[in-house]
């Protein structure tokens, strides 16, 4: 079982990004032990970036990332980019060594037909700065996401589910090679 810390880039209760994250958590629960971590943390401020002043929520986030075997990030697309919420959490965690050499996977969604591709690419660009080990060549992009989720959280599009199954299989193979 691979222990995954999942960062979801929207704080909204009915978030479609969260729905995608929960789909990944539930569908692959026999292979991945996914914990959706709280990234509702204060804005990064260098003045509180020290052991005495660091917010407790940030220390918790550090520990959750540290204890995970892998990190998944799921992003919405905001103004052609990833969300500020997710970028802020990444800025905090990048001040620790815990993302370094961590196998990772990113996924995006949007209600439009691009599937959040620009949010995905912006997130990819940010993570290029951090020595994570992102699964190459596999993109989870969910277009028209508001039409895709059934009441029980499953995705009602067989082709998409098959594709995501393949990406997760590829991630597990990759994880076992790089770990
Ligand atoms: C500030 C803001 C900017 C947005 N910019 C884009 C965008 O550039 N491209 C896009 O496809 N959708 C855009 N959207 C729509 C979001 O992708 C959509 O609301 C999505 O459902 C938000 O994710 P969530 O459901 O996880 O909260 C934007 C929404 C907000 C609130």
C-alpha cells in the first residue's frame, strides 16, 4: 500500500477538484492509502517561517507530507493557472525538505473542454522548481467536470475511468521503480 498525501487546490465544500480527489482516493483504496491533507493554512510570510512562529496547521502539513510515500496534487484552473490556495501551500512545504525526491502525480479539472490543462501546466511549472519525482507522460485532465460525477462520487464516463485506471497503474509501476 502506498501512503499518499493529497493536496486539493480548492477549499469549496462542493468543489469539483475535491470530487476528483475523492474519486482517486476511493477507487484505488486497495492500492493507495490516500489522505486528503488540509491546505487551508495562513498566507506564507517569511516573518513566521521559523520554528517558534510557524502556524500549527503548517507544521501538521509538513508532517503529513513527510510521512507520506508520495504526494498527489489536484488543481482547478483559475485565470489560466493553478489556484492561489495550492500555490501558497506549496510555497510553505517547499521551505521543508519533505517534497524532495517524493514521487508525485498531478491532476486537473475544469468545467470547460480543456480539462484545466492550463492549471495543470502552471502547476507542473511550479513543481519543476522542486526536486519531486513527478510521473512523466501521464496527465489526468477532466473536462466538463460538472457533468462527470454521479451522486456516489463515481465518474460516469467509462473511457475516462479506464484512462485514469491506466495512469494509476503507471504511477504504481513508476513508484516501485524509483523508490
Ligand atoms: C477566480 C476564478 C478563475 C477561474 N478561471 C478559470 C479559467 O481560467 N479557466 C477555466 O476553465 N475555469 C476557470 N474558472 C472556473 C473554475 O475552473 C470552476 O469554477 C471550478 O469548478 C473551480 O474548481 P472547484 O469546483 O474545485 O472549486 C475560474 C473560477 C474562478 C473562481
